[in-house]
C-alpha cells in the first residue's frame, strides 16, 4: 500500500492498480494530477466524507473523465457545489449503508460532526477513513457540551467495536491541546486497526504517541504527516519511505 499526504484529511492511497483519494480539498503539490497523468491504474475512486470546505472542493470535478466513481457522503448532495459533477459518476452514501462494484466494497459509518466515515475494502485490504469522526473534547466548552461530545463518540464506537483494518486515517487535532489524542487512543484500543495515520492537524507539530498510548503489550505502526506530498509505503513491518 502506497500512501501520499495531500493536506488536512486528504490522502492518495494506491493498492495495486486501484487508486483511492480521500477528502482532497487542496493538493498544492499536484499529487493526484501526477497519478492521473501517469494513467497507471484500472480503477480510481474519490471519496468525500462531508461537505466542509477543508474536506470538499470542486477541483476534484476535473477528474470526471477518468474517475470510476465519486463516493460522497449524503450531505454533499444538498450543496450547490455537487451540481457540477456528472450524476452518473456519483454514489451518495447515507450513514450505515453499503455499496460495491467489481473493484471495491464500501461501508459507511456515522460521524460526530457532519457526514460519514468510510471503510473501503480492496481485494481484502481494508482502509478506514474517519472523516471528522472524533472525540471532540474542547477545553473551555461547558461541561454539558463536553459530555454530549463524549456520549456521541462512545455511541459510535459501539458500532465500530472490533472493526478490522490494515490502516486507519484518524484525527489527532492539535487545537484540542492535551485532549488531541483521546479519540485516536480509544479507537485503536477498541478496533483491530493494524496501522494508524493521523490527520486534521494542519499548522501543528507532528504527533508522537504518549507513553502507553497503544496499551500494554500492543503497539502498531503509525505515521503523522506534516508536509503535503509526504509519501510512505505500508508493509507488514510498518511504514517506510
């Protein structure tokens, strides 16, 4: 599996001759453009977890001629921006729904913000992209709001309990201060995620797990990209450049 960072929650994932692009709202170093120009793929999917500006931008319509499908969270349907996309190329997914074709199968889950998260299976290799699903614990918010955020996160984790994935893309957002890894820690503890890529941390230093983050006797490879265009190859032993 080859993974290249775009920005924020945006990534290009190559699995054999299948390309998966997630939440490409900005690609300043033209990672996706180069992949399209090389034309070294049989299937090409662009996922949008929700319609927030830092996850969805209409420049991805430029790939309409070569994309296999746009897989959009259902909230995108209600935006004006969605109208420029060819309808026959779009799959809109509500939460807890499923879709597949001959190359990929996709399951959607809920978010604790807007839209969905995605579990994508390509030939038995599973990729989870959380979108804006996280334990959004903001310092300074009223205790009632923080309790609601905790309950929403725990409710969704019951649906994700035991989920298996070769890699998960999950927010570790520096704006939350000391709470920035709370959601990722809980997610890793309760799922069978084999590798972690952190996201949604623009403008903050790279994350390093706190002691005991992965729990006693368990540790998985992780990567916390900072600069657009950073690239890693994920193998059984972990990430390598």
